[in-house]
């Protein structure tokens, strides 16, 4: 079968690899019908040292079950299924509390030993705990939104949960990539009254507005912090969603949270420390977050997508057409640090 393999920075090849096949009795074999490239794929794409073995790529996919091992109970041949970005058993201490990314027996797609989602088929370990059956056909119009359940929509939702978004409150979202935009959707869904998006890409800002952002801050660094303070009567946001991961974004996030507020971080940290530790201590700011247990959120978010209450797969061109952006930003080649997870 064909699959993508990354051998180093800027070296991604589509090549023939061994066919995916059942190994364990708890496996399912899934033929991939849709897959995504994640912002987090861009980190190795820009920086991976050359490697002769190569890494299989892709952790966001939807597909049709072709075969199941004898112990699989919840999905069967012919089912259309969505896979979260990590696989898990669904039965251990952490899965039962909804933290499937800490599953005692789970793991991550791709790499050297497992299939990735960017291929024609995937061997899915622990299929009962991992896969969720979708009640639509593989070419349904809602497919772009369903694909976001594999990662970005659940991750944005996790940021909102970690940041304790509450009805009627002020939320700020740092990062206008796919996760930040899904964070806007999640904040609105949880009832936030004002949603301040920090971003500067015109097309993404158009989407953010379509998703419910009420204010846009396109300044950077201290100017951005100052602008959010102005917008919040000098107090800061109740909840801040940090959806980038590099140090400047985290510094901004902790600086725009109000005393007693919370920062939910889901951008993969590129630094080993959290900035402004003393400032956040004296302001009683909660800092939470991590890899989203996307599997826990699929069942919660799926009905909203199927009923059209949220549309995370909305096309940027459609959003731009329906709501012209008020913050035109000249095109500029983004540097690596701006690539959002
Ligand atoms: Zn588990």
C-alpha cells in the first residue's frame, strides 16, 4: 500500500510500504477515506534530522473498517469510523476518568513501528477503546467537520475546558491556527460572552469572526497584552486558551489572564519552563492543559456537528465571503515560530 514517510526536514515521500494487517485480536484494519496534515507535523517537517528509516506520518483520519480481530466488539466490517490522535484501551484507570492520552496501554500513531493516518490503510490497536462509529456515509458533506474530531476540535475544546470557560465570561484565544479557531468555537459553545482572538492572518480572522470571536487583537507582544487589557477594563480575561506552544505565546497568555483566571494550554510547549511564574502565583492564575483526550470528547461534540450547531470544517473562503474581515493584513511569509499546533 502507499503511505507518507518523513525522512527529515523537507523530505516527505509517498512510497510503497508493507500492507497494514491485523496482528492482535483487539485490532481493526481500517481503510483510510480521509486524512489531515496537522500543524504539529510541521515541526518535524521543518527541523527533523535526516533519518534513513523514516517516520510514518499522520494521526488524523477517518476510514472504513475492513476487518476486525476476534476480540473486537464495538465496530465491524463496513463501519465508517473516526480515530482520535492517540489510541487507547478505554478501560484503564485513566481512560475511565476521560484522560485517554494517558492510557496505560495506549500510544501514538505512526513513527517507526505503527501505521500512520496518511496512508491507504491503518492497523488500529485496541479498536474497541479507540474507534468511534460515524452514522453517515464516507462522502457526507459534513466530512470536513467530522475530521476535526480526530484532533483540532477536541483540542480546542480541551483548551476551553482547561481554561474553565464559563457562560457570560470573557475568553481570550492566543493563536489563530486550526486549534485556536476551534477554541473559539468551543468557547462560544460553552457560553462565553466575549471572545477575543489574538491573530493576524486575514483569512483566519474571517473564520474566527464566523465562529463567534467578538474582538480581534492583531498586535504582538507587549502591545497585544496592552490591547487585551484595554478591552477588559484593565482586568484581563477570565479564561485564556493558549493554542500555539512557543514561549512568546505562553508569556502573552499568562499576561492577559485576570487574577483568579485560568490558562488552558494545548500548544505543544517548545520551552521547558512556564514564563512569569511569580506573576501568575501572586494573581492566583490556574495553568492547566496538555494533550487533549480527544477520544473523550468525540461523543460529546459529534451530535453538535451532525445537527449543524457547530461547523469546524467551514471553508475559509466561505467565511470570508459571508463576513468580510475588518483587519486586512498584508501577506507575509510566516516564520516557523508562528506555525500553530
Ligand atoms: Zn486506557
